[in-house]
C-alpha cells in the first residue's frame, strides 16, 4: 500500500513538472480529511489565486477522480479575488484514488493540483495469540491472526511486561517487539525474559483510523517450552538378544541434547508404506529407556515410524514429529488352506501322469507371504530320502506316480517355515452325476452356470472353464472349488471375454469319491450375423412382385436370426416396410403401381445386431392396350349407369317431380273421398265452443302436412275466417249430424302433396244453406276450361279471351263464403251437419 501511494505522489509530481510555467502554483487542493473510512463522504476544495495569469471571468474549474470527470458543487470568487470550487464525494468506495483540479488551457485540460485520497477500515482486534519457548533459538516466539484487511497501512506491536502476580500488576516493562512487514509473529530474545516468572503479553494494531489490542496472555516461558523431536534408529541384531518375532520391530532413539536435563515422555506412530492406511498411535513411552519393541504388525511388511516428545509432569508443548524411519517386519510361516484339483492320465500299467492344481486360501489376515510350494509323497519331516515331486512357485505341477499311489502332500513355504501339510487324495469316480447342466450369460464378462444337485448331497463342486474348440486342447483353464454342496449354481467372472466359446465342466465331490464330470458350451456374448441372405426376384407383375432368399446356415458363435425386415421405396421416395419371422424365405410385394421403379433391400436381425443384405432394383410391368380399352369402357358404363339411376330417381319420386309437374287433382273424374287425406288418431281434436248456437258445428278437423306455398294473386290476405289459416294446416269441415255415426273416409289415393281444394261449411237446420270455401289452394284446378262450363264443372275458373284459364277473384265483402253450388256433382250426396264452433274461423 505504501509503495502504491509513493507511486501516485511521484506521478503527480511529474505532472506538475510538465505544467506550463504560467500555471505553476496557480491552484491548491484542500481536503476535509486525508484518510476516511471506506464508503464515507469526503470534501475537497480547489483555490486558484488571483495572480494566475490564465484566470479570467469565464474560467471554470473541472474536477477529475482518476480519469473520470466529476461535477463540482459550486464555484465562486472570494473577496480576495481568488476563484474557489468545492466538490463532495458522497461515497468513497476506493481504497486509494487520485483527485485532480483542472483548468482549461487553450484546447486542452491542464492539471493545477492533485491530492491522494485514502479509505479503509480501523484495525480489527488481533486474536488467537499463542507463544512457544524455543530452546533452539533461546527465545519466546508469539504468533497471532491479524484479522481482515484494512486497506490501510497497519502496524502491529507485540507488547509485554513482567509480573509476579497473576499479571494484574506490572513490575518491569519489556521492549516492544515489532514484526517485519506482512508478518504476524515476533520473537522476544532470552535476555528480556525470566524463564520461571509470569509475563503479560498482548498485540496492538494501529492505523490512521484507530487502534485495537488483543486480549492479554499471562504465561510462564518454561511452561510453553517446545522440545525438538528425537532421532530414531533401528535396533540391530545382537548375540545376547533373540531375533524379533514375526510381526515385530525393534527400534531406539536419541533425545535432543539441549533437553537432556528435562524429563520427557514420547509418542510413537506407525503406518504401512503400501496402501492408504492411517497412522496408528502407540501410547506414551518413557524417554529414559531409549529403545522399544513394537509388535502386532503384519509380517513381511514395510512400515514408516515417527516419534515426538514433550515435558513430563510439567506443562509444555509436543515437539514436531521426527523424520520417518522405515523398517520391515520379519516373515511368518504361511497359514493357508489349499484347495486342490487334479487330472490323471494312464501312461502304462505301472505309471500314471498327474497334473495337480491348487489355490491357497488365507486363514488369517496376516497369513504370511508365500515364496513357493512343495509336493511330495510323504511329509517332509519324516526320515528317509523320499523324492520331492515338485518345488515350484506356480499354482500347478505335473509329475508321475506309481499306479498304486493314491495320496501326495502339498505345502507352502517361506523363509520363516512351511504351512500345515495338505493331503491330496486322488478320488475314484463312482458318485451320482449332476442333473440338467445349463448356463445363462449375465453380461459380456460373466456366465452363470447352474445344475440340479444330485442325491445324496455332495460336499462340494469343482468348476472348470476355458476356451472351447477350435482352441488347442492344452490351453490353460480356470477352475474354482465350491465347498457348499447345497448350492445349485455359481457365477463365473474370471477370464470371461465376449464373443468366445467356453467349455464349462462341473464335477461333484463326495466324501470318498467323486461324480462324473458334466460338460457344456456357452458364449457370454454372441456376435451378429456375418452377412445377410442374398435377395432374388422370382416373379413380377403389374402390381406385385415376388421376392425370395436363401436363409444362411447357423454359424458358431453368432446369434441366431430372430426376424427379417423388407424395405421398399418407390420413385417418389415413399418408403414401406414389413417384418417377417425367421422361418420365412419369400414374400410378395402387393399394391405396386404398374410400370414403376422400386428399390428393395432385406435386413436380417438377431438379438445382438442387424445386418443388411444386397439391394434389389425392380420395375413392374406396364398395362397392355386392350386392358386400357377395357378399363375405359367399364368407366363409361359406370358413368352411364349413374346418370340413368339419377334420371329414374328424379322421374319416379313425386317429391322430385312436383317442382316440374305439379300434381293437380281432376274434380271431374274423382270423388271427394279419394283425395281427402287419411285422418289419423293423433290429428283429430274437438273445438272448444261446441255449445255456441250461433255457429255451425264442426264434425271433424283433419290436419294435413304440406310444403309451405306462397299465396296466389287471387287469394285474400284477410286474416278473418278460414282464409287466415296457415298453409301448413288444412282443415276439412264435413257437415252432418254429430249424433249419427261418422263414416270413415276412404284411404287417400295419391301422394301426400296433393292440393287441398275446397272446404264445406253449413248446417241442415239453419236458415242458410251450405257454403263452399276456396281460398287455400295456390294451384289451378284444371289446365283448361271450355267456354261454356256445364253444371257439374268448376265455376271458379273461366277462360280468358286469350284462351288461358283465369281464376275468379272473390269478393272480399263475402268473406270467402259464396253461394252454394248445389249442382256440383261431388257435393250432391254430402249430408251437411251443423256448423257449431266455427266462430274461431
């Protein structure tokens, strides 16, 4: 920090030197405080004297903080003629910054004066003060933690004094200890110390914004002494001392010479050099013994040992750990169990060739290191010169035995001795076999082999596996012994690779015999088919093509096919596909377009992978000219048949014919009962005013549904009477005695869209005769009338001078009720009843 401030001052001085001579000593900056708390405001003022030759009435002072322009608060002329500008920075967030007072000089901005601004924090209270008496340097060294950075130059001082009490009173002052810059520790020399007298010690931190002190520490220098670590040595062999036991180490040490007069206690720790084991600590060792035998270690293992010491029965600090001493424990005889297996081959009637295999199984965690194996006919400790069959470091041995030999001895050894002898008895094959040996591939690097346990239950199983044919017969095999006879399978994970055929052999072991070996072949992962079948075109037509292929023969080590997939694409890049089972060898493509090009290929798939076969390009046959003529003729016949059917439907159905040829009944050649609509039960109703004597009675009302028709030019628009009825509701009122049984009308002849043409009203007892109402029909009754109609003809229409029928326009004054046409032939036999209840019409 101090170096940065000096550099800023040097830069400001250089700028001042480069100013024009006329601007020298023109301006001066004054600060409210040179150092403030970080984030607090600071005020500065710049004063330009009246003797400045460049000063005029339009001069304006400009402020800059580093390279950034800052707005000044106010600028004024003082009574003595000087120009003053003031600026306040509300939050100084920089620990160091350079503030400049500038004035425009020509076309440039000239610096009149500069001031360095500093901001920071008061010093935090130092903490974690601790002291150690170092007998090597003969000084009391104290260290502390200074706290967070203050951004200001902070001085630390280690202060202390001597005291005979509990550091409550001061007797003699001790010179202050000032650490080097950036250091947080300091040492008080021996000449200022009383080793067995109390001292009060604390740390003071001071900077421009304040001072802080740490809590006082009261101690006796010798109570905080820290010894130097001892030096470790290996204790060599001696004729008077027996060699160490397996798993034991012997060592000695020498204490630090300046501390020979101090009673000490030491700690020892050890750790294996190999692996990631942690340190194991051994309890306090008296320093006077200077030697120690460490036991309980792993045999034949290298260890690292370290030691540290402190004052015994008096306060003090532990020394640092000594440099490591590396020692190796002695070996112990192997403590293992041997799993054995063998193969025998008869060479001649007197000699058998034996290949013996074994696997050591440790019985303890520190079972001892094995340096080799011994195979002999009898235990090696028996007298006699029995031949040694094998002395090897491998896990197998091949030797020859007499045919009558049934047992050998296997031992493991090292420099400390041999293991317990393991007898190997060559069992005869006479036990029951296994049942249903099977395998399942769990993953590409493992195989599950299972079986059905025989009866009686074996004492164990031997499982062998190795590469099957076509590998050489002498290729090595992996084997394993399972001592649990109740299991029905095991997982093989050693020496299993994908895409390899393995021969697996399982042999049951009984108490005094063994069962026959069972063999099975399996893959942990099979390969995909090497290639797909070749695709051929057998027959082709205009809209179909028959494909065939010859299935490939199964290959050893390759997964069998599960299905085929045929893909074909037309010229418009539309793709189609279908899936066939593995037993298919042909397929017919249907729905093809004539004279079109198709690309076809076949994919053969298995559980592992899929393989594409050769592609095939084919073109369907084109249509012949005669076939085109037949198709066009059939199409023409189809169009003609559709037209005929449409015309017949239009002509035969009245609902379609009526708009062109309206169905008008001929009253001269018809009877009233033949065209009156059929009366249904649900359409019959009684009018409410049947007791009104002023109106003739209504015997029946029939509602006929008809398409709505627009009124003719001659029809009245008057809403009174029956002329106001809607066109969809047509009422036929038959006159007659209501006490006489009514005759049901004849069924309607014709269609339901016939035109209603008349209504009959009247009463036989009334003074007035019956009347006819003709106001609901919008169609003419007859196509043409003779100039002189007969008495039975319809008088409603007359022939116009031009010869066209012209309706007689009714007189509105008659209210649609005209004189009766008693000579109308259709009405002569009609019995007219009362018209009571017609007031509503």
